[in-house]
C-alpha cells in the first residue's frame, strides 16, 4: 500500500507536498481497508475542507451593508471626541470631524489656552449655534469672522452679544439697514440675535474662540477647517438656503457654495470702515425672505429678537 494512506490516517496532519508511506493497521477478517490516493496532499479533500478553501464571495448588497456598518462604527468612535455642548442633530452629521487629528489638536489648544488666559466665549457657549435649531432646519446662513473679545460679549453667534451688553457698531449698522429695509422693524434695545437663530438663521463665525482683548488670536488653529466642513455639509445636503456674505472674508469662505442649488447675496461688511461701500441699501433681509418664499420656505421674522 505504498503511496497510499488509510481513511483514518488521511485526517492526520502531514507536511504539504511531502509524500508519506503508511502501513495500514491490521484489520479483522472481512473488514476492508479504504484508501485514498495522495497527490501532494491536495488531490482530494473533504467537502468541509473544500468549502474552507474556496473564496467567500459577498453579494453587492452585503458589501454595501458592511461599508455602512463600518462607517457607522467610525462615526460612533469619532463622536467620543465631540464637545459636550454640541447640538445633537449637528453632532450626528458632523461627527466625522471630531476624530480627525486637526480637531483633537484644536481642542487641546483651546483647553490649554483656557488654563493660562481668559478665552471667549465660555466653554458652554462656543457651540450655541448648534443648539438653536436642528441642522436640517437652517434656512439662512450669515458668516462672520472672529468672536467679540470683550467681557460678556461673545456667546457663540456671530454679530450677536449677550444682554445687557450694548450692540457693537457692526450690529448697530445691521439694525439701521433693517430699519431702512423693513418698514415695521424697530430697534430691539439689545444685541442678542438668538431669536433669529431659533428660526433657522445660522450665525456662524469662521473662528469660534478668541483670547480676551486679542483679535484673531485663535486664527489658523483649526477652527477654519472645522467651520468649512459645516458650510460644506449645508451646501451639499440642503437646498434653497440663502447665504448672506458680508465682506471679502465671508465671500472667500463661501466661494464653494453651489449657486445653482442655493441663493447667495453679497455686499460690504457692516463695520463702520466699510458699511457705506454697499451694505447700507443692500436690502438683504427682505431679499432673503423673498428667496425663501420662492423656495417654499417660511420667511424669517427679523423683528423676533
């Protein structure tokens, strides 16, 4: 029986490709020994072994499901880095950013800054803009640049200040344009724009924190990349938004907005240095409402502050 092995010995491990000689164990009279010819150990195999060796083909549906599950797991992992104050609907859609190295480094930088300096706004108000409305309820986007750097001013909404702080010059000019644009607008006597934010006006600064009394001190630390991701998500996932881009900085940040999908209104910044270069008389507030209505959306009540 040289070159053969018994059925019993076939299931015993042997080095692949090596031909071994087995002597069959004595069999009782009338008992037939079953042998299997061996060809480099791979000629024949059990069905179970063949099944293990065969490549496992996945259907397109299974592959898609695996990719979705993987993406969901990565989002859950990234969400662990999400700031506690981040609005839930915004967190779900922007969670991919939280696990990226730049964002982790940014959070470490802001935390370290707060240990040594006064930083505005306070931690619980950095992401106020995510707490005012659901991300899918945004209708108008106003882009700012840097938070106010004085005490009790910045609270997470661009151009807005906490009560009872008087409105800064840029916001006073915004109110003047509103009074000119809308017949029934009356100066509210404060600078808190939360009433707009709750209606779906996203008041988003490009940089979300600042060291006290040091303008642009947190510039180019990662905030710009994060807020670019916010604008990009809105641009790609919503329709019929009205973007109000005041000044060259905001216009540059909004340069990638799909003009076929959204409405973009541009003019000068409302600061005293540039307000007479086109901001006064722009009528962006009434125009924004007209565009919203054409898109089937409820207009903003700019008086609701």
